[in-house]
C-alpha cells in the first residue's frame, strides 16, 4: 500500500512525563489525519538544537482520529530528544509522516506482542488496532526497573499485560525471553510481533523459529532521511540489502539473515 507522505507543523497538545527517561508528546494535526497503520513512524525536525542536524525517527505510539491527534513516546538520549522534552503546549513540531510499512493483521487470535525499551512504543498502537479487529493480544513488556514501568493500564485496555524488569522490582525478573511463557514446552501463540533492541529481537526470533511460530519484528536501524534516499539504514534480507525506512521497519523474521 502506497502512503502519501505529509510534511506538516503539528501543534503540541500535551506533554506527559512518564519517568526520568521517557515522555509522551500528543500532537494535533492541522488537517484531517491520513490513514496511519501500526508500525509506521515519523521523522521529526528538531529546531533550535545546534548539534541536531538530521530529523529524528520515532514510532507512532497511538492515533486518535476523533481528536485528530497522534502520540509519540520518546526516550531522552541526547541533545535532540532533550530539546523535544522541553516543548510546551502550543508549540509546534514539524513531521514527515506516515513513513515505512506496517505490522500485518494476523489470521489468528493467539497473538503475543513483545517490547523492550523504547520498543514498547509501537506496540500500543498495534494492540489498539488488533482490539478493533476483535483480537486481544497478550502483551509482554520489558523494563529496566520498576521506576520505568509505565502505561500498564493503557495497554491493559487492549489485552493481557505481562511485565518483566531486569532487577525483578516489578513482574518477573530478567530479560523478556526469560519470562515463564517462553519456558513452556509448547508456545501458546501462533503469531508474535516484537520491537526493541536487536539482541532482544534476535532472541525472540530464535524462540519463534524453535516453535515454528510466525514472527514479525520492527527494526530500529539508524535513519537519516526516512524515505529511502540516503541508504544509511539498510539491512541484509533474503532479497539483498533493503532499506528499513521504506521496505521496513517491519520484517518477517524469515526474510532477515539473522
């Protein structure tokens, strides 16, 4: 499906601080939002930040067509994201969107969503989308510690939520692949959607292959342009190197040379 790419100034409707490292931007579009699918992303222009020359890619966290808003969940990592965290209600943020492909609509109700770090961001929109199609997934979210656990009630509107923390201060202790649902002889899911750090996604992919479970991952390769010109985000696939920002960011694991 070909999507028209928009370049727009969206107004900051609300800024919500989740914890020390993460915050949410609710952005009001100047006109009716286009069709946006879970897994797609935006490229944000960070103005008034001297060391931030390129747009920054962010997964779309959720979409509210009634309010004509889209939501971004952002981790503060450098000067660019610190500048975005300082935005106030009424400010504007220039976006190119919607970019990339999307997760697929599964032909089963036995669905597992797995997210770690900022990889939890696109899974909320995906869970929202699935529930609208009468699919209520199990959602496994991994965090470093209790202080970073957030939005559990929001995710719970759309499915059953399981939590992992590295230090065991909330939910089960360890990495997401250490969760008890993965330790069973038979995996109770026919489809897995995953987003997070590469080592985590590769570990989930290994489990999915072991159980012959269909699995899609959303890659987080470094991007510059966001629409396939600069070629800095390529990843090796069964068809050679492909652009994560165009042919991805979502790939079936059977297409990746992991």
